[in-house]
């Protein structure tokens, strides 16, 4: 069984996000990868040992897989958004036109994204594209896996777990973390995701 491997990311110095924060966050991401592989092995081992006897244990491990796998994969959307350094917002682009149709303007989209990001609790704020409905959505996901929409493509992922910002900010300063996240964003990466997925 081929294991998953942690990806490496080439991140520049980030304004408002310390290197210590990034190092802590990357180590946590690597832990998700490790746990995905561990759970896959446990499912296989328990099934080989006695799938019927260990049925409830196997089912419990499978449920945990959604948390660990999405924790791994969401971070693989998250970190690449900073690679290459910040770039200008894609105003006037096809993505701008699409979000403006739903949120009134680009600024309306950003305001809505920030508002969703301020939701109470730990989770993710994502901007996604519904390939069948041909519509964008901003979604709040509890933890990594609760509240996700089926069959959508992630265009922009913002980690709002405390581990993403508590080296630099206390929970009452979540809005500062959101501002720092967006300020360092390479919008070209997000726009490329939109261009690719909107063609599907």
C-alpha cells in the first residue's frame, strides 16, 4: 500500500505571519499525513485479522479518516496560496465578474468571505465552485469535514483553526489573522484554480 507523503512548500516571508507560526503549522500538517497513513494501515490490519470481529473498530477508524484526510488535503490547498508571494486581486477578471454577480462586487465578496471566516469555532472558510450548478459559494466547514459540500472544487481555503494563528494572535484577534492571510495571498493561484474548474 503506497503511503501518502507530505508535500513541501516554498513560502516567502509573510507580512503579519511569523516564521514560527508557519513552522508550527507545517508540523501539524505533517501530522495529518502521518495519521492518514496510520488509519489506512489500521483498517487493513483489522480487516485481515478478523473483519467481522473488529467491525465496530473498523467503522470507528473509517469515520476518523474523514477528519484526518481532509485535514491533510485542506492544508495542501492552504499553503500553496502563499507560494510566489502576494499578487494583486484579480479585479476585472472572469472570476471577478462571477463573484460580483453573486455578491454585488469584488469588495462585497471579500467582505462576505471575511464574515464567514469570523464564524465561531474551529474550522475552514472556503471559496468553492459548484461545477454542476455553475455557481460559487463561500462555505464554513466545522473541523475539516463537517459542512463540506459534495462535488465542489476548492478555489480558496483559509484555515480558521486556532493552530493557524495563535503563535501570532489571540482568539480575539481572529480578524487580524484574516487580514494577514489575505494580504499575503497569491491571487494568481486562486484565479488559476477558478479558470481550470470553471471549464469543467
